[in-house]
C-alpha cells in the first residue's frame, strides 16, 4: 500500500470516528447540559429584564422555550483513482482524496405567554396549599410567607407596589417567625384530605413538641384569632377567615411578586428625577427589618464583571451580584412560583416535522 493511500484511509477513518463521537449517544451529555445551561441563563435574564421594566412601567414580555430539537448530519467520502498501465513519463500512478461534512441544525421553538396562559401563570394568586406544601418539604416558612403572602387572617405584610403601599403590621413578623420556629421543631404539620372533586388542607400544631413550641402555638392562635382548643385548622384562600377554625392566606400572584421585587432596583438618579421610573413608596427599610426589600438589583454604566444575571436596558446595566445569596435564592424560587400558579393546562406547542437523516 502506497504512502498516499495509507494517509487517505487514515484521514477518512479519523473523520468518521470524530463524527461518531459527536452525534448519537455521544452528543447526549454535551447537548443536554449545554442547552439546559443556555435556557437557564436566558430565563434569568428575561425575568430580570421584566422586573426592571415593571419599575419603569414598561410592558413586560415573557417568551417560553417550548421545544429544543437537535438534528445532526454526518457525511464522509473517500475517492481513489489509479492508472493501471502508467506511462514511463508519468510521475504519479494515482490520485487519492477524502472529504467530510458535519452539520448541526438545532430547531428551537418559542411560545409567547399570552391569553389564558398569561392569566394562569402570572395573574392567578399562588394557591395557599402549594405554599404550605413547600414549607412541609423543608423550605423556610418565614421566607416563603414574606414573599408570597399579602395577609394571614387579616394581618398584613408590607408592600411597595403603588396601589397597596404600606408597612407591615408588627404582628406579621411575629407570626411568620413563630411558624418558622414550629417548622424547625417539627411542631407544624400539613394534612390533605381528599373529598369528592376537591381537596381540603389542614394545618396541625403539636403542643407536645416542647415548652417553646407550645408558647409559639399560643402566640399564633392569639395573633390570628384561632380557636385555642383546636390543634388543627383548615387552610383557605382569602384576606379574612370566616371562623376561628381557619387560617386564611391572601396570596400574591407572580405579577405581584415581580412588582414587589422591582422596588429593589437601583434606578439611576437621573431617571427618578425625570420621572421615568416609579419611586419607592415608603423608602428603603434597613436589611433584616420587617419592611426590608426582597431583592437587590445593582445598576451602572458598564457591564458587571461578576454577576448572577445581568441585562442592558435604557443604556444602563442592571444586575444581581453573584455574592448576594438572598437575591439569588429569590430568582431560583421565581421559577417555582410561576409553576405553582399554573392550573395544569398544557401549553400549545407548534408541530415540527424533522426530516430523517
């Protein structure tokens, strides 16, 4: 075998082997992780941009990635030609060649959130049962209630949105902190009772969990106007409970949560002075207080070097610092909150035909 033929065969084999490593099962890990990371990053940036837009009273736009399909094509070709009876004057007895092509054609479909889906995912209040299910699964009760709840049995949380701007009732912090302590000691439980066509959720209190737990249970019953003799109450939606055997949660929608988060944006002073963005109704409360802002969004004229998520809007950069764990945690929960508000209606995705190769 001539040196040219050997080189050609090696080149063709290399092309085929390289293609086999990048398509089929070999592409699964790369594509899945790569697309998941890209979708996650774009979701954070889209959410952050819409929060900024709400502060400027601009129209938020939400676009879902409804499907991602990767289509690969690998083709290789080896050409061999030789002269059977070469002439004496011919320096070469044959020609050799190899070609290969590798094509990646991803098909990504986007679906704008409009109509009924917009109503269900953004404007519908988060079900109280879903919030306590998250508490039961181990998420911090005080944190979740402060973000998602407007009132518990008529005890109101703080709000920075213009129509509902108010400071929190002093009792609200005491209530959510007591619920948190009961959660930590295991004195708080959630029970779901299934009936005909509906489910009823009950919140239970275990006074045998210790003296401190018993003290917090008494605090809750007194602050929320609950029956002191009942250790299990029904969980319902609303601003006020109808009887002393109920805990009524007036929950926020995702749209309300985003509006509350918009108060934490560092709006350039010029934009505030010119009336381009809404001011914070009752100022910036100190961190750790019952009226403290839920999220911090920095701003500046240049792109940040170390950001969890960053977007450019109106010739300014807005970002969440990667060391701001509270704001990062809230961004993580926003995806969960958007799912909690859903009613189970399947999204309509486009029909895509992928040619076989």
